[in-house]
């Protein structure tokens, strides 16, 4: 996040993926895809004992906090869910259902959840 453009695209994209300009969507998508791919790789490695059991919960917590963002939900539904393995998509979709019913204005773990209200 050393780039102001990347930081801007991320913070605005967490609020609304659909309101981003195309260049911002590209930056946001690149970062979101990288984060989800790292989560997927970690959970896949866990299937073979390559990751500590507590790491699984931590990674699912990261996914949960990401999905608390309206813009991440929008990104996941139109793009992210179509770029990952089916079993990972299934797992994320379960977490997504819980995330959709939460109060999104409650602060969460940064940089993974940005409250929608301007502070």
C-alpha cells in the first residue's frame, strides 16, 4: 500500500466496487485477488497438514472481515467467485452469508474492514 493510487482504489473499492473507475477496478481487483489467492493457498495447504490448525481459523477470520465490506462482497459475487477453486468458493460463500447480516458500520480489523461511514 505504498502507492497512493493503490490505497485510494482499495479504500474506495471496499465501499463500492461498482463505483470505481476502470483503472481503480483493475488496481482493486489485483489486490483483492492476491489476498483471496493467499487465503486459498493457505487453506489448501492445511488439507495436507502444512499449516497449523489455528491458522485455519485466522485465515477464515481474515476472509470474514474482508467480506464485511460492501465493495468486497460486490467484487466477490461478480468476479472473485469465478476465479477460485470450487471448494474454496463454497467455503467463502458460507462466510459471506454470515457477513451479509452484520452491521457493516462497526469497525473491524484494518485493513480488512473499512466502516462505510466517513470518520
